[in-house]
C-alpha cells in the first residue's frame, strides 16, 4: 500500500498553548558546535526541557496527585552523557527508527545498504543517526519549539537529501505534542519517533505500572528482533494488554517472544479501524497507582507503537544526579511504522517520494488521579 500522507489538523483544533520558552546553553560538542537547551513551561507549571543535540527531551516534569512536580524521563546531567550514551534517552531517532534486517532495503529494484549497529541489523538510523546530530532550533508563537535537520544524500547510506522538521508543543492542558514532517529530493525510507524512557514514579522499576494497549495484534520477531512478517493476535498471549495489566505480571513467563526480546520489545499493530487519516486515536495508556497517581495517554496517527521495557538497562548507565539505571528503570512507547517495513511489502509503506510530505503527530497527555 502507498505511504500514508497525513493531513494534520490545524492548531486551532487542539488545545491552545500559552507555554513560555526560555533558551540557555547546554555545552559544546567535540567539534565545538554549541548545543542549546530550551525550557517549555505551561501555565500549570508542567515543564519540558529539550536540547538541540538529537532533539532530545532531557527532562519532563509533570504533577502527581498532590500537584508536586517530578521529572519522569531518564537521561543525563550533561551533554557528555548524551554524546557517549547508547540508550537513545529522549532522542529523536531516524532516518529509520527501529530495525532494518541485515542493514539493507530495496527501492525501485535497487538495494541500499546502511551500517549494521545492532548485531547483523541496523538500528535507529545507524552509527550516527538523527539522535547524534545538532538540530537547528526556532521558537514559534504559542510556546512551541521547531527543530530542523537536513540529512544529506547518502548520509548513513540512505538515499536522498531529507529535510526533517520536528515541532514540540506544550499545551496548558498538560499535553506534549510532537509533530514530525519531512520532504526528500529522491525516493527514500522514513520512520521517525521519539525515544523517551518514562517512569511515572520518577524512580525504581516500571514493572508495576498499569499498561493498556489499543491493539489486537503484534508483530512477532526472530532472534535478531526482526519481524517475521506475521501479524499475530494477542489473544491468549502475554502480549494482550487490551485490558490494563502490569508488565511485571507476565514478563517472566516462559514465552518464546519474551525470551527473544528479554522482555517486551515489540511492535503492536494499533486498532485504527474507522479512524480517518491524520486523526489521532488512543494507542496506549499507562497508570501509576502508587504514590504519584500519574497517568499518561499516548495518542497518534501512526499504525504501530513499539513498547519497550528497558530490557537492556543493566546498571552500567549512570544518569541524572548519579542515579544508576537498572533493569526495567524506564519504558518507551515509540509511535511509528512497523520495524523493517521496507523489507515487508505487506506492511504499511515507509517510502517517501519527491513531492510528497511525511506528516505525522503524536501526543503524550498527562494527568493524575
């Protein structure tokens, strides 16, 4: 099927934002390029901090049930941590988020090869993907931050010069909206997402969070975590989150797919039947019923979401304030097209051609109960 060209609703259809934006310095890269930090704060005190290195969300403070603000995303205190880190904390990933089998894909009969940085496969755009680039920032009216990166033809093996624009908007009803857009001058593949690790408690593991996923099917994987091509029903499996369940309830079961992923690290096929192109629908909901009472809902127009439970965090990553990030310290909900789609003609296409526009939106909506 052809790549979906989304028609995004105008901002007037969303809750208007009155967030303020403040700019400060976040250091310099090894080659001397300055990296800026932008702080978005809404009328209720919710705060998002984003740096131009990788368009990375370095902090996200949301209120708990008592109104107390805490940072709910994993990350580092300084640029050096993000520059050396391999966990993609908070970053924009691309040109192709998730995995590409054997680091290759076809376009119009020609096979393109990209760096293998995940065993025999390519992951999140390559050795130096969008997460390791300095984006150009522009403040927009209404408290939004627009980031732009121009990926040259042949960068990391991808064809075409791709101009990507990502806009972060913080609204006064505690929504962090991420709008992704891109155009190209040659046929290429595009799959962009944000790779924030969340912990609604702010600390400890995430296995007790209640998770709901609006998906009847998921894409099982092989030993390299590449989809087999099957769209498997979640019914009767540990992947059934259609009713709220904690990841910890079944993550240790003797299930082949859980063993392959060392936990949950799979793409769910979102239920979007009846949803018009370009409209947002509920993908997932997470509730922390302990001290914080925080609730996060993810709305998107994408066909899939990768749910990842921090299975490769092993205590070697030291984050903010020297905090050690142990196994399952955070979870990711990466809204996107399916992994390895260019090598699966039956999957929704990620092909972008000249004259077309990649145009997609995801919202993270926060509340407390």
